[in-house]
C-alpha cells in the first residue's frame, strides 16, 4: 500500500501530520504548494538523513521505511510555525 502526505495543501501544514504504517510501506510526500521542504529529524533539527531543499508544487518524493520506530520530519523554513509531523512505523 501507498500513503500520501500533502505538503502545504492547507497552509503551513503536512496533511496528515501523523501517519502510522508498517515496515516496507511506501509513503509519498506530494507538494501541493511551492516554497516548502522535507527534512528528516527531530523538530527543527536535521538528522542528516534527508533534506529535499525548497521545492515547487508538483514535486514528490517517496520513502519506504525499513525499520520500526518514529520518523520525525519538518519543513525547514516553516518549522518554527509548526510545520512538522511524524510517521509511526510498526513491525
């Protein structure tokens, strides 16, 4: 199965901001608006795993978690405004 998270669809938010999937499930981030990024890491602190840079509407990227645990993510320019989320990955 594939799950989609919209980036900036309703303002400075990820929709949904929280998603639960099992290991190996593809999660696609789709940019509904320009001027946003996707960074993996605890809120506002990059982990070094992924940083898409600022992208335009229509851009998308797919992640496939390979282990259980939480994947925290945020939009670099809008993290301070609360644009962040988490993917809960279960075994």
